[in-house]
C-alpha cells in the first residue's frame, strides 16, 4: 500500500551558506516543494487519480483521501495502443465513471487551443479504443452529461456528436469554413473573453447550444517564420484596437432531429457574447456585452422558439465591467452572480425575472470566485480577500447573507480544489515566510482532516533564502497608502545602499503584491547583490471599482506616477542606490519596463523588457478598449499610454527580447520601439527568438533569455 502523505526532508549539511547557481535558478531547482502530483478527482467520490512517479510513470493510482490509502487503478498497459504507450496530456472521467477520455498528441494552435488525438478507455472492460475512425485533429472533446455521447469539433470547423455505444458519428453543423467557426473561437475570444470551448451540452444531453463565429471581416495579421529554405507566413484574424470585431450568434442543435434554432437576441456584429450556459433543460442563458464593456445584459431564452427576455443589466459609466463569468442559476430559477454595483465585487441574488435583486455579501472587500453552491443547505462557497488584500481565502455564507464563515483560517494565498462529492476540498497555500503546504479539509466547517504534503523549510535555510516583506508607503500626493513587496539580499547591511531591480506589471485590474512564497529567480537575483521590489499602483485590482477605474482612459498615468512613490520609499529608507535602479517584466510587465525607462527615465539606469506591448493601438480590441476606449475618441489617452511617445526622454539602457511568432503581443511592438530609439540615438539592444511565441520557450530559448537578462543587468546596473 502506498501512502499519500508526502513529507519532504532535506538535511542541512553544514552551517556554510550555499548560494544558488544560475542552472539551479532556471532549470534544476534544488528545492523540493510540496506536491501531490497530477490530481484528477473521481466523479462523486472523495478520491483522486494520480500518476505514478519515476519508474511507475505509466501507472495510475486511486487515492482515497479520507482513508489515506492508495491502490493501483490502471496498470502500465492500460494506455498502450497497438504496442505503443500513449503520451497522456489530459484525462477526463465520464460522469458515470465508466469511461475515461484520453488526450494525446497535443498540437498547439494558440495559447490554449489545440488539435489532439483522443481515445476512450472502458474501465470495466480494460479496453482502449480510438474515439472515431478519423481520430486525429479533434478539438474541444466533451462527454455528454448522461455519459453516452461525445461532442467535438473537426478541422472543418463543424461540430460533431459521437454515440459511444453505437459507434456512430453525426455532423451537427454545416456552415464551418476557414472563417466561420462552430463550437470554438478565433484568437480574440480564446485569449480575452470566453476561452476556446464554444459549445454547451444541455443537462439532459438532448441538445447543444453553440457559438457560431464569423471572422471574415476581421483584419489579418501575418507572422513570418524564416527557419526554412524559404520563409513561411502564418496568418491570424486579429482585431487591433478600433478595428472590426468578429460577428457571433448562438444556435441550438437537437441531437436527434434536423436543423437548428437561432436565439433571436444572441447575435452581435461588433459587440460581445462572452458567456452562455444552460439555466435548465429548457432554458438557455447568455450575456451580451457592449463593445466598450461599460454595460452588459443577461438574457434567458427558450431553445424551442428562440425567443429571449432580458432579466438583468449592469453598467459602469466611469470604467468597465469585468467579464468574470460568475453567473449561476438555482433550481427554482433564482440567479446568483458577482456584481460590482456596490463599488466592490460581491455576490448578489435575483429573482428569475430580474425584478428584484439583493446582495448576499457586502463590505469594503472583494469576492474573486464562486466555488460551489449548496442548494440544500442554502450556502454559497466563495474565494475573497476579506481578511487581507494580499490573500485569497475560502468562505461560506447563507443565501440570506447571514453566517459568514472563514473556512481557511491560515494566513496566505489559498488555492481550492473540491473533491468529486463536494464534501471536502484540497487546500494548497503558502505565505511570504512559509512555503507550500497541502491540506485536506471538510468543506462546511473548514476542519483539517489531514496534511497531504508539506515543504520542509530547512532546505531554504541552507541557501540563505530571503523572505519577501510586504511594505506600505504613501503616494506622492499623500492621498493614499500604496503596497509593495521587498526582498533584501542575504546578509543585508543597513549601512550599505544596493542596486534595485523592480519587477513590474501593472495592467488594469491585475495584482502583483501577494502574501505567498517567493520565486527561485528572485532569490538568485538577491544573491547577486540586488534588492527586488514590486508594487501595486492605482488602477490595479482587489481594492474596489473606484480604485480600478483610476486607470481608465490612460493606463500609464498612475502606473508611472505611483511608481515614483515606490522609488522614494526605497531611496529615503536607505535601501537603494538611486543611481542603480533597473526594471524588468514580461508582456504587460514588458510595457511597464519600457514605460519606466522612458516616461520615468530619470529614475532608471537599465531595463529588460520581454515581449513588451509598446503602443496599445497595436493590441487587441477586447483587452485594450475596456480600459482605454476607442482610439478615435481617446487620441490623447492612447498617445500618453504609448511608450513610443516618451522614447525621447530615455537616459538609461534597455534590452528588448521578443518571440518572432508571438501571436499575442506581436513582435512589431518591439520593432517600432527599436526604430524610434535608434532615431533618437538611445542605448537600445534587442534580441528576436525565431519561431517562438509569447512564452519564448523550447530549444534553449528560455535559458538563453534569462542568461542574457542577468548578463545585461551585470553590465548596465
């Protein structure tokens, strides 16, 4: 019998400090962090499926969480097909627990979407078969709720249904083409709005509600791959700020029978349809959001007639509404959702008609996620930052707003995974001074039942690990207290002033300061003699709608202004050498870095910007316009936000690194910055990674990137 509990102990061999090598910081961490591996809940049970480790990697084990024991569930031959062991990239149980859907041969499309090969494993028969006789290049494969059917999208961009018992395939849609997508989305919706899954099974498995997306009017963006004898071009439909969005509509297809029914109000040409779910067997609900994302309407529709009625609406005239998808229908028709109408994100309840609604939670704190709803006990379980802005914890509350209970009493950032029965949960958490711990708890009480895995902190002592500190300081105008994270070098000397590297992000509605364990890369930098600093500026999340909306119309304003307060805190506090301050970041953090080296030029000596956005006119509609509006009506805001407008101010040195095939933040952002900097005679360097996307990995690219960053800071800072 294999015990689940994992205790990770490393002895401290001597009192002599051992500092991290570059190889350890990037590739081979010397630290053993608490883990229970790849964990898949069994439907309706308090057990999980985990993959074996080491020589047992082909085996799969069933772990009974309550009994704390493990049995072999699938032997090493379970996923062997015609003599070949399948490389399993994902597993999914059918709801009746009789079958497992196996995904293998995953081929990436964009960030989340992929084409894959799928197999079905019959558990009782110990039999593995291909999903269909045309098994390759499928996407978005899902069991029906009754476990008898599977739906998927083929390369022709049409939806299909496969009857598992009969072994028959049926085509559900016929309009699919290069630009018309059924049951999945193009780049914009996948990246910014809904994800790549574009259909929903009805609870009774008799119908499928799906999005049909027409991208034909969306401008194409081309990326060139020059690794072959002749360059090849990869094109994607990518609407940049102010350009045309795809058109969408929602249809209902019966599994038995012909034709489809279009939902009358579920059609947009430039606006958004970011959310859709079945409210019951006979009702479909969807969200319709204005292009400026300042308002949305919630509809409920009859799938038989296609008729819809509007039941809820929300509006934010001074900023934008978040597309969080946190909308739940109860069996009696009532609606529970997360709303910002009080000025903070809270849980609200409404009658099915929307004629009356009221808050379940209230206060100057924010709900992040609805985890579970227990209709029998009339309880909502949710993640919120009530105890601290820097922590996500699990709570429960009754439908009537009484008996608010904190279920994760330990400080820190908590990640929650419910068991299949929904009676228990696995709680993974850490703090700035305690590494990861994994605990099994009872859902309704939060009572600890068992420690599943615990990281031994002594291994970090050997390496002179420096714990982050959460610090607070006033804004320049003194109107608000700002928050940051400070990591000091080992053997910090208060009589000495140190070079500082500021790791930033700062995009609207995000957060970078958390009460959680630090990163190995930050530790490596501190051991090289740098202070590491990060902070949240006005316009970021967790502090209410008014705070978030301060970034509206000009992302750069408070991101630049408040950062000066952070620098003053470092300099005035005696931490920093004011002549040796640098910055680095990735994506939005790359934008932050470019902004610091230009708009805040006099404070910064060097920066490393990875995959930076440099002008938001070049970024996509949904992300950019929600906080910036349209380029035509906000020229001044776009000009101010663009770092290209501030290049002439640059005094320090900057290195930009970008993937040549970055489909998210296109390499043209870096190209335009480099061109502007060269013309202005600024100290700019750039490196382009051939064939790499936004993540810049594979073939030694990630290792090269971090080495180059470290070398650059050593030379320039």
